[in-house]
C-alpha cells in the first residue's frame, strides 16, 4: 500500500523536474542597426547569438566590451553572432562614437523606444547579456559581467549542437 502512494508523488516530482528543463524562446524583435539597416531576430535562426544590453555610461559595460569583441572574433566563423543593444537612455551620438572609435565588429542597435529591452523581460540593469541557441531558445541570462571562460565553454557546446 505504501508504494502505491509514493508512485504518484514520484511521478509528480519527475514531471516538475522535466518542466524545469524547458527553455524560453527568445522574443521576436525588430531593430535598426547604427548603419540604418533594419534587422530582425528572425535572422538569428540557425545561429548561436549573444545579445548584450549595454550603455556607454555603464563602467562594467565599457570594461567587458573588449571581451565581448574577442568572443565574437573567436567564434564568428562558426555560426556565432553578436548584437549589442544600447539602452534607450544612451544618447545615440555617444553610442555611434563609441562603436566607431572601438571598431565594434558586430551589429549595434539603439533601443530608442525600449521595446527590445522590454521584449527580453524588462531589461533595466546593464550589462545584461543573453545567450541564445540555434533553435532560438534563451540558454543563459547574465546580469553583470559574465565569466568569459564559462561563457566560451557554453558557446562551444551550443555550436556543437545539431
């Protein structure tokens, strides 16, 4: 009799554990790059994406940006891409100047209306970075500067997925 009562509890525990494994789909967003080109998250299909919310006034963002660039350079030829999304309060002239003087090699968008930050779950803290797999699922959200060695390990895993 005791085992009959334990089986439903065990099954419930398994079901709860499995639902915890489900990954959130990255939001569908449209944005404009600094060069005026319109782009969309639909273009990310089949790529591993790093989406970094940042601001020129954020000391941690400025500190981590060379590592974001190095990460992009390391994996760009393997199906990896990066989008830097400047927060709505960041003056566009500052963002353009920063991107130009630092030679940012990936797409940079200014989230003028805050719609992109809102779609990603009301992003307010910078830096906030999302790692998205080839199926468009958010694998990891980093608030603050990521551990770049761990991030690279995760990118390697995601790139190896079919």
